[in-house]
């Protein structure tokens, strides 16, 4: 999928999306809703140990904190297609409002909110802090830019009880805005999880915290191999989100973190962006705004002369594509996601071939490849969706998201369906009828397309 949009349309889109599902005025009694699909970045504080090197790499002052929203970052977000930005202080809400962006207030690690929500006292909220906590929430929720509270990143299970208190408190006082927590990925070591397995970790989080969205991060592009569980991790989280009846978002790789990792190519970024759509994702985030190795290693933060990174340039195309398809998917029921092209005995873990009775198929692609752990993915990812919530099998699917997993080459496929089909054009936000029970599609390297049964 390739899309281009005028600057005027983009500016309108960001303004409209920030108000839809993002504003708190008059919504105090309304439950949070995704609104415009989430397209954002990760942006953590700079460790003191690398402040000097980052200052040289980016031309920033030693004390610069990129988690603090400023007009330059807001302008980058609008131009790059990001509709959710990070703030660490309520005074930055005014900047998000000015640029028509949604704001996420980071609690953990930033004052005064960190000590208010994570005090040393055993009882929460501490009686002496209640007035300050309520004032912070009340000030945030009245802003038209308010969208979410980023409570904490990757908590262990022993923190779930307290996080449940925080989430419940926020829901009670400000139900219109998301209480957001990002989880460990399914392949995290159990000593970090604080639970005997990821299944226990995830089920306890859902049961105890009662989240409104599931989020996790999983990075797969190493210097010499691809992490084998990239799709399996997404399958695990997507299935848990579907069972809980809530949306999910994936945090994927947007930079080179160190010598053991690699900088994603444009095609690899397309691959990373399309894969969550096959699982019905309503949000995506890229790690990270800045990188320890400087802008030549990716991220969103520009070079010292203001030249944007290759990653940032790619997002200008990927952002409208992701959001357009994700908007279509929210009205559909995710049934399941399958991988075609591999033999059953050598397929990436937690993935399976499409069942024979599936309503959509790429008949020309045979399941012949053996998967070798750590090798780049090939074949086709098929995400099945239905318009009827009672449909739980690919046999009754009315839509399919088809992704070319090969990020090194484009592919032509004929997708067969149960009746005359239409292909969704993300560029024009229109469904194009094929007039046949099949659709011939040309997919870029890592690209994908949404196909559905044509209306009667």
C-alpha cells in the first residue's frame, strides 16, 4: 500500500482525530474510546551516563529532555503522522492543544506525579496526597488534548495489585481517558515477569488490573538474524485482548539500539507496520524517539542540522495507511491470523496454516517452506475478520488482511474468496469492487491489503 495526502488534509485529520475520542470536555461520564487509531512513538528519559554523547549526536544541550513536548517535536509529530505525543508536565498540554495532537501524560519517573502515584507509603493513595492527585487529574482531563495516562512500563506481577488501585481511581475520576500500562512481551524471562509463566502474567494482569487496552513491545531485527517469536508474541497478546473484549497495540522496532541490533530498512518498517493489522491492532508505537547511537541509527529525533531520519520519512507514508486500515477493522470481529507458505512441522512457533475450510485463500502459494529459527519470514500472513460476532471460524470470514511477509521483494497474489470481492484502497479510503470471486493484488515488500466481500 502506498498513499499520499495533501498537507491540508493531514492537518485537518490530526485536528479532527485529536477531538474524536480525545477530548474530556463534556465527557467526564463517558468511557474511554480509541478514537483515531493510535500512531505514536516511545520516548523515555535519557540516562545520565549517555547525556554527553547524545548531546554531541543530536546537538542538544546537556540537560535536554526529549520526553518534554516542545513546538519542534509537535511539528515533527504532525508532519510525520503521529497523533499521540508524550508529555511529562501538565504545562505541555497547551502545546499539544495548539497543534491538534493528543497527549499522553507520563507518570512513572517524572515529578511530581511519580511520587503521588508511587509513594513510599504502603497505603495508596496516601491521605496527604489525595488533594494533589485529584488536582492533577482534574487539570489534565479538561484539556481537549488529553488522551491517556502512561502509568508504568513493563511492571512485574507483584505490582499488579497497586496498579489495579491506580487504574480504578483514574477510571472513577476520569473515565474518558485511558489508563495505559505497557507489558513485557510474551518471550520475556520469567524472573522479570514475577510469575511462573507469561500465560499467568497476562491473565493476572487482565483479571486484576482490568485494563482498557493491552500493549506490549517486541523487537525482532537483530544484526544477524530475525527474532523468531515476532508473530507468535503478537498472536498471544491479540488473542488475550480479543478474549477480554478490548483493543491492543504493538510497540515495534524503529531504530538500532546497539551493536547487536540493526537499523530497519523502509521495507522492514512496512513489514513491522502491516503485521499488527493482520491481528486487528488499533494502535502502533515505534521505539524510540532518540537512540543512543544518534540519528543515523534511526528513531524520530532529527540530525543536528534538522535533516529528518529515514525512519521518520517512512512514517509519513506508513501513518495514513495504518490508520485507514485500522479504522476499517474496528467494525469487524477478529477471528484469527494464520501463516501460509510453511510446512506444518517447520512453521514459526504459535503460528499455524490456514484451515482448509477458510473462506479466503491464496491458492497459488503452497505450504512447502521449512522455517529455520532466526531466518527472515516469508510467505503470506492472513488475518481473518467477520461482520458477525457469532462467527468464530475462518470459514465464515467476510474480510481478510493479506500481508506479504517477504520484506525483500514485492509479490503478486490472487486471493480467492466466497463471493464477489472488493479491495480496500487506503489512499482514497474507498472499496474497489473486482467483479469476481477473486482479487489480484500487487503487494510491496512487507506490504498488505484488506479485502472483503462486496455488498449485495
